C-alpha cells in the first residue's frame, strides 16, 4: 500500500471521526431543545395560574405563545449551527403588519439539558418559573404602560435588547 493511500485513509478516518463527533454533539443539543420545548409547552398550558397565555403553532423549531390575545412571543435557539443560546422575542408589529420579532431576553441550554447552567429542562415547575422570570419584563412593561397611561408599543421598544 502506498504512503499516499495510507495518508488518504488516515485523513478519511479522521474526518469521519470528526464528523461523528460534530453530529453527535449537535444531535444531543437538538434533543435537549426538544425536551425544553415539550416541557415549556406542557408547563404553560397546564398551569393553574392565570398568566393569560395561549400556545400557538410556531414555524419550525420555535415555540410561540400569545399573551392577552394580542402579543406574540417566540422562543427559539438563536440562528447558527450548534447554537446554545435560547432567545426570547416579542413581535413588535401591529396586527396587520409583517412580523417583527425582537429579543428581550436570553438563556443558555447545554447538552445535558441544563438551562442557564442550573434548571433541568425536564423539571416542569422549574422550567415554568424560569420562563416566567424571563418574561416578567413584558408583564411589568404592560402594567406600567397601562398604569401610567403610556403608549404600550413605545414602552415595549424600550425592553428590547441591543443587536
């Protein structure tokens, strides 16, 4: 067997090994995202607390809820391969306009299923509490806007994270 052929086989073996590793890590992360997705939807839809949420079908891998039959929230992994960043977005568009989702909070998800390094993505009460902590800024903004007789849409723009 020639040296060139041995080198090619070695390179193919290395690439195959690397491809398996990369694929395995990404698949484990996507499986944890699915667990989080399922746990969050179940937690929100089965809670006895009145949080004025309604689950709506998302597009692809995102999770969507409507607050007060008006404000749409989208939760998704940020764009990019092997993204561990959970991005919480609110749609700032008026009802007849094209969607305009903007981020207001972030969290991290790891391959072991921990959210922000401490919340097990299968623990329904903990996932719900974490989520409610993330979206509390929306409720506070709406409350303050109504209480202070301010334009809600303009106040919501103030909680958006910089790009």
